């Protein structure tokens, strides 16, 4: 299972939110590049980088952060937030992202996402299936789409998607454990490779995600709040 720390960016800084609420923003580091280097030094190979400014705007905002991290580390970066056009996805890949995560655009323009899967390959396009009460949330999680998460994933699986990141927004940033039943349902009901995100609060949660069959687990606030140490997860890398 892939261990994937997260860096969320607002105004070029490393931040975390609670339940995706921008009003709960907490800055953990002014230089996300230094945070990424700490991850790499600990033996971590993967990074989930989210442009929170881009997520609720018209396109990518913090591509320079992505570019610098990719040029100064060897981390395999999955980038999301603000991927809403051909220009955005080209910018993300040209800035060094190995994969991009598509969320809002997958709801609003499935034809375009289908083109991207064909053009770039299913191994480089990740479906961001983030939900509130099992309904897909879009536009920086500020809007519910009324689309059921299981039908959303199954639809894209038929279109060629192989990798899915799922966040149960009610769990995000709460440090109260992940949405294990939901993740187990996705794993047993589809053939996608699932990366679990949201609510990871301890190394025990990480092992639980491995036991149920997740392909990866994203760890955010638990790292920044010291609930899980880099030393602990480096042993799993």
C-alpha cells in the first residue's frame, strides 16, 4: 500500500482545513517545498499536492509550488485542485505532476475527462470522488452535486478510470478515524484501486486501510499534529 502524505496549498503556504471549510484554515508551514523535502528525506516516495485556491477558482493557481517541488525532489506527485481545462491539465503535467486528480470537472464535463483518459492514459488520471453523505461534492467541496458516490465511481470505471481517491468530507481533518465501511464498499463493489483520504488519526488507521485492501492512504492533519510520525510511516514505505 502506498503511503501518501498530503500538502494543501493556500496562498503558497502549507495549510489544513477541517471538513473542507476554508474558514478553518490553519497554516502549518510557510514553505511547502521544505515540507516536501522532509517527506523525501524520511524515505517517502509519493505526495498528494492540492491547490486549494485553484479548487474553488477558475483554474490552477499554485502551479509554481508544484513546479518547485517536482524540480527539487524526486517525489512522485499527484496534483489536484483547479484542473478544469486542457490548459490546466497541460500546465500540471508540464510543471512535473506524474498524476492529476480530477473532481469537479468529472461531474461537469465527463466528455472532456474521457478525452484526457484517452490522451494521457488511465494511469495518469485519478478520479477524485469526494463526498458528503454519499453525494459527490465539487468546487472546493463548497457545493453538493446530488450524485451518488457509487454510481459516480462505477460510471468512470466503465470509461477507463483505474485509480480513485475518495474523501468522506465529514471525516476530513477530524482526526476521528476514516470512513472504513464506505471504503470497503468501494473496494468490494468495483475493480478500481482505491486511495483512502480523510480522518486518518493514528498508525492503526493506516494498518486498517491496508487490511481492507486500499491501494494507498493519504495522511494529512495527523502528520502535522504529531498523531503519526514520519518515522512511523517511513517504516511502511
